C-alpha cells in the first residue's frame, strides 16, 4: 500500500496526550526529555498537568512538535517505514521536516518556540481572532473577506477541506465576517478559541523577524519529500524550505490542495502521527478514495502497521 505520514498542528493538543504511548514506548519520554533540555523547562509535565499552560501558543507549538515526533518514533519502533511523502498542517509542517531529516529535533523545538513568541507578540491577545466557516464554497469565503471594508482586516487562511475554511484577522472584522458568512448561507461560522490570528497579514512583521532566525538555522536535504502548506509542493532545496516556512507564517495553509497532491502522487492511505484525529477527519471530505488512520495509542499503531505492511 502506498501511504503518506501527516502531522497535526496547533489545536490537536490535549491534557495527558501520549500518556498511554509513553507507558509502552520509552522513546516517548526520551523525546520529551530532549525537548525539555532545549527549552529549559519540563515539557512532559506541562502536557500532563497544566491545561492552561499547554494552550499557551509558546508552549503548544513545541509540545505538538515533540508529540508528533515521539508518536512517529513509536510507530517505527520495530519497522522501518517508507512513505511516498509527508506533510503537516501548519505547525505540523515542522514535525514533518524533523522526521524527514531536514531539520534537527533540538533546533526544531527552539525554532517553533521562537515562532510562537513572535506570533503572540505581533498581535496582543484579544486583538485578533480566527473563525471556522462551514458549508460555503472556498471562493465565496475568499470574496466575502476581500469585500469587507470595515475596520481591520479579515482573510481566508486555512483551506482545510471542501466546505471548511478558517478566516483570521482583527477580532471585530472576523466577527462581522462571520455574520456575512451566515447571511450567505454558511452552515456554521464559529469563533475559535485561539490567542493568535495565524497565517494572515497581521503576521507580516513577525515573518520579517522570523526570516532572520530561520536564515541562521541549519537545514539539510530531506530524505523524504515534504509537501509544504504554502503551495502544496515539495521544496527544491534548503533555501526553498526556508522561504516556504517564512511564507507559511503569514500566508494561507493549503491543506485541501496538499491532500489532493498526495492523492495525485498515488497515495492510498494517510497516517496521522500525533495527538488527535483532526486530519484523519478531514481526509475523506477532501478525497473520498483515501483512507486515514490516526495514531492515538499502542493499539492504533498495531492496526496501522498491519494495514500498510500487509
């Protein structure tokens, strides 16, 4: 079976995540110890004991990178895997780059921590917002955002599946846009519980600063192709990886296009490596011929391996 490995992003975190896997695979705690050493605080304890701290952007991003990487290492504990490609949603793209060998894990942890800090400082908490829009065509959501002429900005930023788009921008603008979406026929337009309006032009200044940081981090040629959120394409070289990561900070996540690109490459199944099953749920909405497995515990590892290795 031809398969791809995908990694979830911010929003899939939960208190106590990976606790069952940690009881079966020593590598889980080892990865979190390495992450804790890079960060200077106990990341594992935070994920198991403090929901409020876990949901803070500067903690969520390194926690999700560590969780996705640890899950992948548990998945490959006994068997080498040979996916056609990898991808990650938003923050998950960094996990894909670590697993593919393009970015060292310790460097990756420090990089996403700094990314989170820049994002939070770019827009003070309460100023920005994001909202999920369900039941409208992508083009309608894009046009309604483009036609908004009030205070602040609102943009379509996450194209998660057909009929599911996330918008972001200034809080007032997002709230007004939600009403416009409902008037246009949206089944749902719901404000999300996030502190940062990711992937919109409010992150432009953060992206400029982030470029200076990314430029001095060592990246390598990856051993497995990674499709990037920015354009649903693999990078041509190390410099292209850096360019796409900076662009991702303030440009939309093209997840629908990414999954469709994997399907066009011959992928038959997606394996979601990390806490939650958000991406697994989106898969069939994007391409009905694809199946997906979420790695949630030791049992789901055995099920996934049996399917892709048989």
